[in-house]
């Protein structure tokens, strides 16, 4: 059968763009449909603008610290509008780069909402196209619980476009986005509260990491509320928001920012027209080749709910392109030892198993920990402490997990992830000469296991 395209990609986010570009470079006739913004969540309302805002928030500490090194610096104030304007300019630049990448690769870029018609047909704003393979890469969307007053909240898309910096903000959630934006607002001078319904944020991370970040945030002006859930939100005559919690307490703020997870963006996708099954969590179910229950339709990235990280979506997009159009180069994505970072202030970075996961998996582990004040703070009265941890399998001496809380943790952890991927043992860490004086050298000088 003759089709209009070899591959039709729905969604021009990280994974979709990667699949489309490389499929086209392998000789396939490819189209991409996007109804919002090129680059998807990461570029527009995720990793990139978030990191820019984290940089902005850290300057307050840098200005204070510079005085202990002899600099006569006075921060006259912070202008939210300038940050948002400059951020928007950078995102627009990146949108243009993505457009050029697609067009220069020979991909047909269609601006419009795509909807599945059948197993080989897609409708884009009334125009139908056929394709041998269809790839769904539509990503996720913020999820806000159905509580009275939910119409007054700001979600993790809207937060990047607030016209004014809120003087008082309540962040709801306990994951990456919640702790990152609590740090951002706090660092930029907003009176910040973080509320989470559980006992401690960042569930799934190493317990020592979670507790260390908790202690570091207590050193700031941030208010932390645990075992705390919102009952309702009422808007006051002056525009402020009164938040009532289920335990009867209340607080008045100018912004309630919800960071309570993301759902797969399946709205008006036409799933009712095809045989695509969803898993128990509502994500598109795929096999190891990213095929859905409709064999001609594939799905990658956040919409599948596997590992919701941009580099994972990129790897999945590459894997799909190679398998479909250059099979001799196909390599499945390895989901083992995926490093990740949380850009809270201080940063968190981790790769491999937590101590709790390692023990649950049956390993007999040795744990090596270190906590110390960064050298950069030694001339000041700032009391932030770095935390580092290695989880080691006693039977093989292999390092199962590496964890850090501290400045530039993500930059440091990327190199260690390569070592763990290569199977590094604790002896290899011990035999490696450190770079002095750095925080990173502590990872190769920890000799005594923790009790």
C-alpha cells in the first residue's frame, strides 16, 4: 500500500523531534505535527526555563558570599519582568533552532492539532495524511486535583509566564518540580511555603538525601509543611488567596502553585478510533519496541509513563528511528543506571540504587557517607553542607549507587554515571587520584563505611 509518509510523528517535543530528524536522515519520508510549541515541555515549560530561573535564584547567595572575598557588592533589587522577558527571548531562539533542525533534515513540519483517524491515518486540522508508521510523542500535562478553588491555582505550565512575582507563594507537591520552584521563589525573595501530603518530599530518592535536603532548606526562610493537604482555596476581595488545609489550619498567599504530577496529554487524540490500550495509570501501553497494541502506532516519552526524563525520550526517539529505518544500527534503550538531578537549592544528583532499594533487592551493602562545608563558604558564615554517599555491594565491591546534595551536583554526577555504567568497583574509586581541592575528590577518598 502507498502512504503519504513513512513516519508521521504527533508531537514535536524532544523525543518526537529526535525520531523525526534521524528517520529523515535515514531516508524516510517524515512529517511532524505540533499544535503548541516546538521543543515540547523541556524547552518551553520544563527543564530549560526552569534551569534559567534556578540560576537567577542563586544569585542572592552569590552576592552575599562575594563580600567575604572582598567584593563590595550591593544587590539593589530583583526585577521579575526582566527575567521572564529574557527567558522568553531565549526560548523563542530555541524554538527557531528546532524548526531549522526539522526543516533542514527534510521533515515536513505541520502546524496544527493532530488526531488519529485509524491505524494509518492522521487528521491535522481537517487535512488527512496516511503513514506506514505513526509515532505518538505528545508528552504530558500538569495535573491539579479537583478541589474547591482549583480555578485560582497556577500550574507548572503557567508558572513560567506569571506577569508579576508573587510576594507570598504556597507550593503544593513533593516531587522534582515542587522542591525546585520552592527554591526558585525563595531565592528570588518571595515568602515561600512548601506543603506536601506525605511525611517527606522526593519519595523514591535515597532517604539520607531527602533528609539532608530537608535540613538544608530549614536553614533558609522557607516554611515546610508535611502531612499537609489542601481542603479548599478562596479568593479574597484584595486578590489574595486564603488556603484552608484539611487539618483546619489556613494561610494567606498571593499565589498557589500546584506541582502534583503530570498526566499523559491524550485529549482529543482520537484514541477511540484505534486499538490502543492504556495501562493502569492511564499512560499508553507499549512493548519493548515502543509499539502499542495497534502495531502500526508507536509511542515514546512521557506519554508512556516509563522514565519521564528528556534524555530518555531522546534515546527512545533515536531507537525508534534506527529500528524502523536503519535496523543494522538499532540498539535498545538501556534503562539501567539513568542519572538524574533535582535543581533545588542546593542541587541533588543521583545515579543507581538508593540504599533502601539496594537492600530491598537483596544486596548486602556497605555505605560510605561524607558531609562537609564547601571550601567556597570557608570565608563566610554560610552553613550549607554538601552530602555525598556511595552504596556498594559487599559481595562484588561494585558501586550500586552514588548520591550527592550540593553545588553543581548534576555536573559532577554525569561523569560518575559513566563510571557506574562501566561497572566501577569501590576499589576503582579508591585507586582514582582526586583533583584537589575540589568537592568531587571526596567521592574517591571515602574509606570508612558508615555504621
